[in-house]
């Protein structure tokens, strides 16, 4: 079960990266139906199948490359679903007394819901709230898988360092802040607001006069949300909020890492403190590069993957601080 959990974590990371790649190559509607693509298990490739697909979906003619991006994401996501089903099955029928049961079952429900969010992403034409929740769902799945892996791993902590346990609630708060920041990033991405601010550190021009919070966090009426439906100042506002969020989260995580590094006498906790800072700085550098180099595909995809890694480091830190034996 532990090996399967580890394989599922790696697979979940691949699915997250493929999801970001699909979103960033504007391939979210590469297949306008679900679960098939223009009604097929694969992508229409021959003249006949393409003609039939174009007749069935005249509003969205086939673009083979985008369709493949979307379908490859779906194949990997379905395999992940299968892995989680097997984990849940094993934990019901072959579980050792010490192994968790509720977590695998929760994961199974979660991955089904995540599949439904994937379907609504397509059927609701990239409705930003659904796209953002789909991103958060992916991050929740990988976090729960990682938690399962940690629970299956015997390691003793905080190694006589009970005085550190009081910081567990601060680490939990770190996770909450980080998840909010990830949701804000997802909101920027889902609303195509990535290039709304092209200057550092905050935004170009007299941005303070044009903030539009209410509009930025509501959803305008639209038939289709591909390429965004918000006016410019609302996109600018969401982008700015993500940047301020980065400042708050970074300050908090650096403080937490500093406490772990200086106060813990467990090597693992010290290492976790150091890892938080390193991963955080990589993430900030990628965010800044997104702005400076106008959203290169690799950088934007990595900004998503490293956000997932930062979350996993925080999950491990928090779990380590809470764990009794
Ligand atoms: C703790 C720090 C940060 C975290 C956890 C974080 C996380 C995220 C996440 C999860 C996304 C969504 C990616 C996607 O949908 O594929 C995102 C998008 C974005 N972030 Fe950050 N971010 C951080 C800091 C920054 C900073 C400092 C900047 C710039 C100065 C930045 C700029 C952006 C931009 C431009 C996008 C939109 C990219 C896109 O359309 O995919 N981020 N962020």
C-alpha cells in the first residue's frame, strides 16, 4: 500500500502539471464534451472523423494538438483515479490494524468529485470558479496522498522535542494561508489576468486609483469564459491581490521556518525549516519570472508544480509537529 501511495503521489504531480499545461496552452476546451473527445475515446485524427466532429460541434472545430493536451490529462487523471480506487479497496479488505481506513475512503470520494469538477470545467465553458476549484481539488488530492504516505511510514517525532508541538497550530495556519494564496493564483490564471500587471513590484501606472475588488471576485455573466470575461481593472486587481498575498505568505512562512530552524533540536524539523525557505524562494523567483518574461509556458507550469511541492513540505511539517510517536 505504501508503494502504491508513493506511485500515486508521483502520478498526481504529473496530473497537476498536465492540468496546468492544458490550461496554459488554452486547451481546456480542446475537447468540447466529456468524458470522450468529440464522442471518441481518442482524438479525431482522420479526415472522416474530423469532419464528423466538426459537424457535431460546429462552434468548436477540431484542433488536434489542443485535443491531445486535454485527453492526455484525462488519461493520466483516470489512471490516478484507478490507483486511488485500488488503495481504497486494499484498505477495506487487506488493511493491517495500524493502517488508516478513513483517509483512503475520503481520497476516493475526493477523486470522484475532482472528476466531476473536470467535467464541469468543460461543460460550463471554463467557469472560473470551477477551474479554480479543480486546481484546488488536485492540490487536495496530492496532499491527502502524501499524508497517507506519511501515516504509513514509521518515523519517530518530534524526537523528544515535545516543546515544538505548540508550533503545530502555527504550521496549520501556514497551510491555510498557503491554500488561500494558491486559490488566488488559480483565480488569476482562470481569469486570464496573468499579464494584467507587467511591472514590479506591484503594478504599472496609478493602480491604487483603479482597484476594483467587488468585480474582481465576482463572476460576470458570459456564454464562454475562455480568455476571460472580466474588464481590465478587475483583472489588474486580482493580479495585485495575488502579489500582496505572496508578501503575507512569504513573511509568515519565513518566520515559521526561522522558528523551526532555531528552536527545534530535531534534525528533521531543522531540515524542514530550511526546505520551506528554499522552495518558497524558488516559487517567488518563478512568479517574478512569469511577470518579467510575460508568462513563458515552462515557467508558468513550474510555478504551479512548485506551489504543489511547497504545500507538501507544509503538510509534512505540520504532520511532523502533530505526530505523537
Ligand atoms: C508563496 C508564493 C506564491 C504561491 C504559492 C503562488 C501560487 C500560484 C498558483 C498555484 C498559481 C496558479 C497557477 C496555474 O493555474 O497554473 C499562480 C499563478 C500566478 N502567479 Fe503565483 N504564487 C506565488 C507567488 C507569486 C509571485 C511573487 C508572483 C509575481 C510577482 C506570482 C505571479 C503569478 C502569476 C503571474 C500567475 C498566473 C500564471 C498563470 O496564468 O498560470 N506568484 N501562483
